[in-house]
C-alpha cells in the first residue's frame, strides 16, 4: 500500500517523543564504538545527534541537501584516509557510524525513522566484532530493547500517543520472539570456517606464552591475572601436581633465547598410557598464536588441530577468537620410540662459547660415567642443597645467564631453573628441552571448573631416557615445591596476593570475583563458544542425529506457530460465544440488575422492549424512566450512526435510575 | 487510483498494479452494503512494507556475516530479530480483526470544500486498536485509535470537486502497527454519501428585471424598519438583520423577518442565466439562492424539468441547492 502526502505521518514532522526514542536508541547503539573510532567520527556522530535534537525542539532547520551530500562524501573519503580502505570490518563499522549519524539529519517521516532504527541494529551487530563477553550481551539486550521501542514509536500514528506507549508492545514483541530465537540459535546448522577469506580481526594482538623464551619473559606474564583459559573435567580432576598444561616446546638455544626447533614432522609418535585417560574441555581465550594447551600428554588432536612429534597441539590458524575444544590426555605414560640422530643432535646442542661454567659442570658429570638418571639427580640436588631462591624479580643477566644464575646470584624464576637445568643436562650428554605452558590453575568450586591465568605461566624441562622416552623434570619443584602445590602466589612471598584485582585473602570479595568468573564461563560455553562442534555434541547428547536435526528444526518452527494459532482460534471461538463487552451493554445490564432487585428479572429470551413493557406494567411509577432508558439503549445498540453524546445521556440516565423498593403511593 | 508516484522507488508501480489486481480479485463479488462491515481474517490482507523488505535484507546480511565470522552474538541478534519480525506480522493482522466499520454520514458541502464524513468504528475486542487509518480511493487518510470494546466516530475529510452525490463506495482500513514491517488492510464497502452543492459563483446581483415585480421594494428593506415580524435569533442569521433596538429591550437577540411582505417573491430561473457552460449557470443559481436567503426574500427556483415552489428558510434553501446539485439536465440540453 502506498502512503499519500495527506497522511500526517508521512510528510508531517515526527512527534518529539518518537525522535527522543530514536536518538536515545542510536546513541546507546553507537556508544561502545566510540572507544574504537577515530575522534573526528565520534564528534561527527554527536554533532548529528545534537543537531537533530535541535530540529526536533524547533531551534534549528534541516540541513541543506548539498551540505548533507558533501558531508557524506567527506566522511567516506576521511574513512578511506584513516583506514586505507572501505571494505572490511573496521572501516565498514566506521562508515556505518558516520552514515547513521547523517541519516538522522534527513529523518523527516516515520519511514525514515524505521530505516534509522535498522541502521541502529547494524551498529549493534558490528560491535560484536570487538567484544563478545557478558557485558556485550547486556549491551545487546539494552540497545535492542530501546531500538525496538523506537521502531514502535515510529510506527505509531495516533496523535495523542504518549512517550510511554511503545514500551509495552516492544517488550511483548521481544518476549514472544525469545523462544523462537532460542531454538534457532541451538538448531540452525553452523558451518566450519569462513565463507570468504578474512583479514585477521583480533585486535588483542599476541598475548600469553610466546614461541620464544628470553630471561624475564615468563616473570612478566606472572604479574598478569588475565585468564588464559578455563577448563572443565569430565570426571574428577587430576591432582594439582599433575596439571602441566603443555604449550610450545623449545629446543633451540642461541646463548640467550630459547626458540622452537625446526618445523617438526606432523603426527605424534604415540605412547603407551600408564594411567586412566583424563577428558576435559578447554575454552581458550584468543592469544593470537596457533597453539592449544593440553595436559601432558594429549593422545588425540581435536578436529581442525594437529598433534606433532613434540606433542604440541597446533590450530590451523592463529587463534583470534574464543575457542572451545575437547581433549583427552594421559598423565602417566611411557614412550617406546627411538630418538632419530638429527633429533638427538638438536636436543644436545650447546652453543659453543656460552655459559662455560655450566658446560664444565655438566661435562664433569658425563665423564663420571653416571647413568642418565643419576645425572638428573645430581642436577636436582644442586638446586636443593645450595641456597637457591625462587623469586619473581630476579636479576636479569644478558650474557651467560645460566652461569650467573647457577654460580653467582642463585635467584631466579622458573625460566632460569628450566633453562639452566636443560643446559646442564645437554652438557652432561642427556638430550633435554624446555617446555613452556601453564602449571596449576584455580578451581572455581562454584562453577566446578578450573581457571588458568597468565600468572600460572610456567617453564619446565624434559629429558630423554633410553627405553622410557621423554620424561618431565621440573627443577622449580626442587627449590619451591609450594609453587607446584599451591601456585605462584603462595611460593613468591614478596608479591601482594592480587587476583582479579582483589586480594585472595579477602574471602568474600574473592568469592564475588569467582561468581562473576563463573557467569563468564557459562556465557563462553553456551553463547560465545557455541559453534558447529558444540552443536554436534549437544545434539548427540539429546539423541538427535545430523539428519534428524533439519526435521526437528522445521517441525518446531512450524509447530510453534501452529500451536499458537490453535490457541488463538480457540480463544476467539470462546470469545465470540460470550457477548461482546461494550459499555452500552454493561450499562444496560446495570439497569436490569437494579430492576432485578425489585423482583423484576429479565428473561433470557426476553427482548429489551418486551421486558420494558412488563416492568412498566408492574411499576407504573417508574414507567417513564424504564421506557426512555430502553429506547435509548435500542437506539445505541441497533441504530447506525448513534454518537457519543447520546451514549453519555444514556449512561447518565442509568446512573440516576435508583428505584426504591416500595412503590410510592400516588 | 491517483496516488502520487515516487520517482525514487521503482518497486511502487509494480506494487500498485499488483495491489489493484488483488483488490479486483478479492472484491469481485462484493456489493456496497449499507450497515456495517466486520473485519476478520478472511477479509484482511497483509504484505511487507518497504521497511519490511529492507529489514529482511538486513537479516540476510547479518546472517551471512555471523556465519562468516562465526560470531555467536551476531547469531543471537539475527535469531532474535527474525522471529520478532514474524511475530509483528501476526500483531499487525490482529490489530484489524474484530473491528466493525459502519456506514458514515456527512453534512452537505459546496463543491471545492471538503466533505467531513463521520464514520463509526466499533472495536468488538477488549484490547485497544492503535495506529489505524482509513483511506479513500482518492487518497484521503484519517488516523485514529479505538479503545477496547468502544465505538468511535472517525472524521474523514474528503475533498470534493464536482456537484452531485459523492459516494464513498470503497474505503481501505489499514494499519502498520506495531513496527511498520507489514501493512495489513481490508477493503470496506459501506454505502456512505455526501451531497455536494454546486460551487456558488457568478454575479452577486440578484436578477431584478425578471420575475419579481416588487423586488426593488424588497431590496430597500434592510435600511428601514419595514419588516413584518421579529423572531428569535438563530445561528446563521445575517447581523444586518438583527433588530438591535428591539433586542436591547428584550432578553435575547431578535432577528427581523421579511416573510414576503407585500407578497413579493423572487424567481430564480435557469432562463435568467446565460452562457455555454451549464455548470456555470448552476453555480450562478446557487449563488442567487444564498443571496436571496441572506436578504430574507421569498424565492422560487425553476430549472428545466425541476421546480421548487416559493418559500424561504434553511429547509427551503437546502431543497433548492439539492435540486441544483442533483440536476441532470433536460431533454433539449
């Protein structure tokens, strides 16, 4: 259908309350973007809002068409200059913010108002490129509610509508949509991978464990209470001392920095499990690199990840969004494979010229003709017997760090222990390497899952023993066993015990923080992390096959409206059987009830006029009132064109009609 | 339908043609009814509006984006908005069901003025019906709301152009409530009509030479006290005829009455007018009727085939103007 110029809603000004809803909604939708946008764009948006407000209040005119066009082209050009392109999530969002501001300045009628609200919905959805945590969910709820109110306000053409009117219909619409939204979210098939290639969208950059280790790197991480990942165990969690979350394996040492070795052969060599498997799911925060963390030792890679010869789990692409995966590990194992000569060589490599004292000590042990295990024991007893101190702020040496640590300062963090231990072993002729990752984690008893933070970052060692394979050795545990048993904050006395910015010893505050983290974890598991993988798992748990899913979705989506329709038809049918309650009928019933009190009941099939004649016969003193009220009633109900004034007269007559019980004597 | 066409939106002519076809099909067996029309799901039609189409496209973009970026919250928003749009369709349709539109009435007007139809709309459901509109074929719109179980008189202004009987044979009741993604409408054939008098125009001088012998005498009346009786002032009386002196002595205003004193009467005849355009001649006669009534004269109207006997007063004026409005022309015309 078409609108015409005479329709007040089309050309006429929008009501002030509609404009107020629209401006509030767009301001709310655009507000979080301000933190990511160039300042001139936020300024442009705010100016547009203020100008439109001034127009609505009658202080300012609409801008000239040429001015608007110039502003539009200018915004597009400035976006290109600022971002280098127009296509892409970042610049597209910037352009959208600018355009929705300018759109407001040409919003004259309710149709434009509707389009502006639709732009607002797009503003909301583009924010989710940047954030998807619980706060983003709250923002979704708030902004969509206000936007929908604005949409209702724009579609309301009653002249006497108030600003409060849109709230109820908007909430009703959203609440009615919720069950459908829930089903669609759970059941609409999700696909793996993008439809087209994307530029990296992670704006967090690289965080957490790096693929190299220089002195002081892990100590810096230990000061951050940011969550690295959360994990939920299928059964009872293993003991804390077994929670070694394996990350990058570092084999190459250049005298100062440990890095990963040559790209290794894909496919794990396999191992012989010596204990029961532990199953768990991990929700990994984006860290911008490829590795996944799994307990020593993972047996099988999750879909789209690979397990290599070093037992590193690698994702296909750098992880730039929240990732949920399931792994199975065996904490006790034995490896039966042989170490290939080049592999052996790279794990024995000691850069010539560096750390001469360390090399000397190791070589003494090799010449002493000890077994590999005895050499390991020698090194560990060195850490135990001499006054080594585990500290977060060790003195940092740039050259020969291992020598300085072992023979001078004796103060170090886990990376110093691991690095010096591996060098000692290599000098002693035992193949060894550094493993980085996380150790431990905090059990959230409320949500029954483990939180692993950046402060749990750790480095340990692995040595190669004939017939046993790679064996984990943690030299830090020799010096500070409480690091493994209780965590870094228990082991390092000099730091204040801050987690989430709250002191661990302030019990209730910490409990609040844990409750908040539990909420975040549920949100991550069920909303943000819900994808193709978790969809399959959930449906399998519910006993629905892949092929049954389409049928189920179709059935539910069709079935729910059909049920609603049935209920509605039933309600309509019942409603039509009872008399429609209109005010005329209500007033007439009141009149009949008053006569009823005098003993004059109206029969069910008696017409109003027949009843009036009978009642007037019984009470001649009320004759005039009875007949006149009945005539008014008949006119109002059955004559077309009767108006409101007549109804007012009728209602007044009925109200005044209060017959006494005893007929008056004439 | 002479709706103004937008140059910017190409879909509109297609849409209009489609709607005209639907209308012909939907109402092929209808006859205009006097009385009332009840709206139920069989007579209500619904289509997406332009905003509704844009909304659909927006959802598609959101869905593709959400899939591509595997963005869960984008999925949440898409899957919330899509059923909201669908639910709104049901609300839009329901906003019309249970309404009863009755035959309206309008006071006679002169051609060129707008006729004000008062159309009763009853809401048989207990919930209020909001943001409704009534539209005529010529595009006049009245917006209104009807509270639950109530009856409202909706005033619909219709621009008149030519004299005669203006039939409001087909009305469209429509609504886009609550979110303007769909428009539901129904065609209503209630027999309502307004009488449109010819537009008064031409010479203000009453015909002197023709018909009335005592006209000059009658014309002189307003300056003198030569009137027959006094009556109570009624709305519409010319202030020139108010007997101010007499009124000062009595309680209310009094108007002088010149009911044919001396037996003079004016003959307003088709033959006294001239010109090629019969409409212009009718307009001249209409103007004379108004003038004569204003002057308080008795007058008689003679049209080819129609005669209204000499009299005066509001009822007589209406009879004359009605005759002028409905005159169909004589045999030789």
